[in-house]
C-alpha cells in the first residue's frame, strides 16, 4: 500500500515528547515492516521543517538539527510535488469548489497524494481532509 503522511503525522513521528509520538511511530514501523511505501508531499516536508524550527522552547530545534532529523529519517523517501501547471489547475479547482483559506493547503496535500497514487493518507487532522471526495483512505495512525 502507498501511504502519504501529512505534517501532523510527520511532526508526531519525529518528536518523542509529542502526545501521538508512540502510536504514529508504531504505525510507520508497521507500514515499513509490511513493505508499504511511505510518501511525503513536498509542502508537508517544508511545513514540518518550519514547525520543528519554530516550536516553543524547549522543543524548538535548530535549523541544522531539524534538517538532520528529516534527512536521517526520510532522506531517501519518495516526495510528491506538483508542477507549476498542476498548481494552476489546483487553484482553478479551488475557485470552482469554493475551497478557501487553510483548506487550500489541504487541497495541495490531496493533489500530491493523487499524483503519487497513494491509497492511504495518515493524519491527525481527519476533519481537514473530509471535504475532499477522493478514493484515498484518510485515517489516523493505528486505524486500518
């Protein structure tokens, strides 16, 4: 199965102090054990770096530590990114479907998931992705 992790799962997996760390880490390890492909949306990769470097102290990481953490865990993973023309199509779709505000970022993640042909999207923000009519299973870690 091809699984895309959103920012909420990426941060939870990397931060041992996070309330969802253990279950997220266990889900990723289980997925890897059964040879699931883990995919990351390029915007989520960037957002995870941004979150890690702007967390409140004492959890904030230096830019160096954040990059090392991301690269050492997922440096070889598949990253799905949109082309410029795909971004323009996405914006037209957002206009046509009245997708506004923060939901636009979720639409970008779903567009990356579609492009990467994922079957499952892991998130701790289920309600962010429910407005999208997709053939992608949207679930939290630990649920199948």
